[in-house]
C-alpha cells in the first residue's frame, strides 16, 4: 500500500489545499494530511481548529486521515509509513522553497520522495496569507475557502 503525506500550516485551509488533497487522494492508497508547525509563522487559528476543518473537508474521502504533527515532516512520515511527500506549487517562489525543502528532507531520509502538484490556474492566487489579509480588512473570502472555514470566520466576527 502506497502512503503519502501532505503537510501544511493550513492557516486557514483554502480551496487550493482542498484541491491538492482531492487530487493526491486519487494518486495514493492512503493520504495523511498533517497540520504542521512552522517556527517562522505566527498562527491565526489553533491547530485543533485547522484539524477540525480538515476532518470536515475530508469526511467523505475514505483513504484520507488528518492529524496534528509534532516534530519534523520526515518524522511524521515515518510514524504513518508515508514514503512520499506531496507539495503544491503556485509559482516560482513556491518552486524554489519546495526544491530546498525536498533537498533538506532527502538529506534526513533519502527514502522519502517529494512530488509537487501544480495548482490549478483558477486557484493560483489562493493562499492562506492572502486570505488572512482579506479577513483583516473585512473583504469577501468566499471564493478562497471551503464553507466550513467561512462559517467559523463569520461566527468569530459575530461575537
């Protein structure tokens, strides 16, 4: 059985993430989605909230499991038996970052391969960073996030 992992901060989950999860889930017997820590980022949403969103989004995908990761991506892969890391690329900036990360992960464990999926053109501007900026300024994010994320954010605003 071929298992892959898709790791991200998902702060918040976007339609771009959902698209990558759906596409990757069709390529592997099992896809494990990890809410991952990133020491360079300050999170807006809790890991538990992000996991709840991912569980809601993937509830009908029988071969997808979601967890909160602690430690390095390679360690998370070991824990679930994943031999492939799935990453998404929107642009050249993502490409350079992912190339570097794939190289670093290969230094830690050369048995784990990284594959990159290109983002659909209509989702190329869809990033968690952009969504957080839209939220900050009260702009409409409905074309960037799944319904469960939109619902949570609307509930937060109404409090």
